[in-house]
C-alpha cells in the first residue's frame, strides 16, 4: 500500500448528499476483478448514459476535473452497502483523499484499509471549499496528514482529527495485516512459549 503523507492535487466538488456505494460502483460490476481498467466503474451510471456516452454535466467528465485526486463531497458520502469495491473504484480513478462533513461508517473504515484518507470538516467549511472549486475549475488543494490540515484553494488551512493508529498505518503504507506481519517473529516466539507453558491450550 502506498504511504499517504502529503497530497497536493486537483480537487473535484461533488455537492450531492447521501451518495451511496451503489452510485460509486453499481452492484452489477462487483464481480469484476480488481485491476487495470477498474476506474471505468467509478461513478459509472453518473458518468455515462444508457448508450455508454459520457454525461457532460457530471463533474468528472469535465476537463478541469478529470485528473482530480481529491474529492470534496457532501453529507453522508459512501453510505449504503458495505462494499469495499467502492473504495477500490475511487482509488483506481486516482483519488487518495475525500473531504466531507460526514461519511458512511463502513466506507470510512474501508478508506483507511486501502490507502485513502477520509477527512471530516464542518459542513460550512466543506461547502465553502466546494464553492471555491466551482469558481476556480481545476484548482488544487493540499491534504497534509502529519500536520492534519487541509489547505483550500484560497490558501486557508483547516485542521482535522484522525485516529492515531490509522494515521500511523497510512503514513507507513500499511494495513492491519501488514502491521501484524511486521511482528511475525514476536508472534512466533509467543506461540512457541505458549506451547511450553500452556500445553493444554494447543493440541
């Protein structure tokens, strides 16, 4: 997993509240293997019409935002079913950070497991940042994890909170499995000691 430290990138505004995981990646694509081309499923039915043509009014189909790596969303982003595929699709597009007033709980957790950072800021702050992005298409923002700050297009910095354990994992580029494997020798030593000291526990 790629470490997340500081991201300066184009940001895209998505003012729709309650964007659920089925809108991020429709259920009919969940059987698709993760790999090259997976970004096509990201917001598929919002990006394309029934004939497969791009919808010109959708933000990610507009030239200034095509390379966006930060998404500034509205309330309850990523709600709905608990599909991890939603984060996979967003990550495949290139997104590494999401800024919103609130997130679906499971989506929020899945972000950290896949090297992306969900940032919660007050609703008025998020609305203000989205407004700036609409006024300045293609503007960049900065999301800095060590300092726990988001810098909007206007240069104003906003502090955010993050779970210390999740922060450390993101900075290292590790999920829980990788973190556990880093202690493989200590785990093996504990198991060997347990066999000797508590033989009734292990067969």
